[in-house]
């Protein structure tokens, strides 16, 4: 298929790479052109702006950092909606606001496009291995038509309802991860203070009822002082803020998630470590 991919950072680049491996032709755009060089070397075509990507593609993926970036790419100058999107499919994989997903879907519908919000979970490892979990909002027939594409980049893709439902599901996912990341960090801080062998602690805890994805994937990185981002701390803080803002709109209180947000605010806003991975939360205790 003729696919467009806008946003080739840590996650987007790996997803686009797997789509090329699956035999699709890609037209790509990223604000930092160098982040598309490896994809162009594999046969992708560089485009100067999102509008040009859309003009050359039938299905367009976006994977961006923040809701403001999504707004700009879809509605800004030389953006997606500056092109003729009739009968094209737009898939936003950014973790963004449910309300923005609904806005994009409404605009797309008015212009004759199909739109899905399809945020993912699985981090850089899942993106590289093509084993992401995709949470989708949109129409059933559009979701069904995109299943072969999702199969090339994920181990599971599930439709949760109308526009915005994918983003709400991702918020639920991030609320869960907030708990596992704070638990992992405090577990290691406690074990270190008790003079335990941290490697043995990871192996033992990971073999019992406390096992979880964060422990398995981020625990070993912490012990190696590897804080490279599988997922940026600044992006995770953005997600927690969206989750809590949406929870407030629904009139529910999430005190544990609020505390996780405060901790990541310390890491990102006070210590200026937002470009490190989420596992860097332990740096609030360790130098």
C-alpha cells in the first residue's frame, strides 16, 4: 500500500521500519529530517511537509509528541487537512487528548476521510519487535480494513468504541504504568537501603506475584545506569496530565496517579531530566 508516516522519533521510526519490512511504500516527514534518513535508505520517500505526505498516500499514520504537535500537523499550514483527504484513512498513534481525537474525527468526516485514534503501548522494544498493543477508537469498518497494517506492527489491536475511545483506553493504560513505575523505583530504593543484591531482587520479585512489564524491561536498565528513553519522561508526564484532566471532567479522583504526576514533575520540571526514559524516576533518590 501507499502509506504516509509523519513523526519518526523513537517509536515512529521503528513502526515505520516495520511497515517497510512488510512491503509497503512509505512517504515520510519529520521536523528533524535526519531522523528519517534510515527509512529513506530503505526506500521511503522524504516529503517536505505533512500535506505532501497525504497527497502521495492512501493511509497516513501520525506519531507525535504532544497534543499541540498533533493540532499543528493536522490543522496548521501545509498540514494534513490542507490536502484533499477524501477516501483516505488517517490514523493518529500519538497519545493525545480524547477531545482532540474527536475533533480530528469530526473534521475528517466532514472532508470525506476515515479517521482512527490508535495510541500504542509496548515502548521502544514493542515498536522494534512489532509487538505493540494498539488501542483504537473509530468506526468498525475502518478498523477492520486496517487490521492487516496493524498486524505488521503489533501483537494485538482492539477497537474500543467511537472516536476518542482509543485515547481513553491509553489513559487507563498509563494510569496502570504510573503505579508500576513508582513501585519499581521505590522497591529498588528500599532494597538498596537494606543492602540487598539488586540483581537477585529483580529476579526474585519478577518471578512472583509482583512481576510486571516495567520491572522486567526497565529494572535491568536501571541497574546498568541506562536511562536512554524507550519512552521519554516528558511524554509520560504529558500523559499523566491528560489522564488527570480527563478524570476531573468525569468527576473521579485518582490520588495515586496524582502522586505519580507530582514525582514526574519533580523529575521533568525541577531536575530537567525529561529527555531521559521513564526509568529515570529512580534518580529522585539516586544521584
